[in-house]
C-alpha cells in the first residue's frame, strides 16, 4: 500500500513540475515580446530634448523644430527615433498640418550618388504620422522612427521635414536641385542628418 501511495505522490509531483516549467516558459516568452519594441530603438531622443524643443517653440518665433538623439552615426540595421515639434501660431483657429519627410542631400561615401536614385528606398525607412491637428497656440510632437535596412549604403543622409497647412503629399521646402521653390502652403521646415557606417 505504501508503494502505491509513493508512486502516486511522485507522479503528481512530476506533473506539477512539468506544468510549472511550461507556465514559466510561456510567461518568459510573453514578457520578452512585451519589451522587444522598446529594445529595438537604439538611438532615441530624450524626454529632456523633447521638452526643450517644446519650450523653444513656445518662447521663440520658431514654428517647426527637431529634437534628435545625441548619436547620429549608426551601424547598419540600427533604428533611431527623432521628435518633430510643430506650433500652431493661430490664436483663434485649430489647424491640421501635413508632414512630408524626404531625402534632401547625401554626403560622405555617397557624395557622388544622385539623391533621386536613393529617395524611394530611403522613404521606406521612415515612419511617422503624416498629419497632426493642433488647437489654437498649441504645440506638439510627432515621432519619427528611422530604420535603415541592413543593406543601406554607408554615407551621410540629410533629411528635410516639411510641414504644410494644406494637404500636399509632396510638401517641400526649397531644396535644390530637387525643388527650386517651396510648396505654396509651406508652414515651416527643419532638417536633420544621420551617418550610416560601413
């Protein structure tokens, strides 16, 4: 009789241990997936830089600005986050602003490469909200995430973030040789650059 009880007790213990191990592995997988999006951004704009940008927009005549991470030299495949700040100067009306970020110029190892040959590929690297609604005198931030592919050619990439008051999917500033005149409804623009190491 003791043998039967001992076998049942040890069998119950083994089932409990197996169940606990399965539960632990499932919970670890779940926790790991929760933190993957956070850990994939290697260069992120700090909250202090974003607050400084918003304060600058509030205290100056600047309508559009950018807050960038300290590191602008990236290894292939790294991801970065920038903050585009926009201020509605209209004291009486809410406005919708339309954003277009495009490759304006290249340098370094890419100095002799025509911008047009890289524009479509580089546009795929960038994700951001294409429009923002702002109440009178409100200022806010649009997150820009840049994720160059692992096959991105090394060099310096200069981007222009253009903001228009009217819908214009090709909203742009004066950026020779691409654009010799700005969009008719251009509200403001700012630029930033990254360098991808070889």
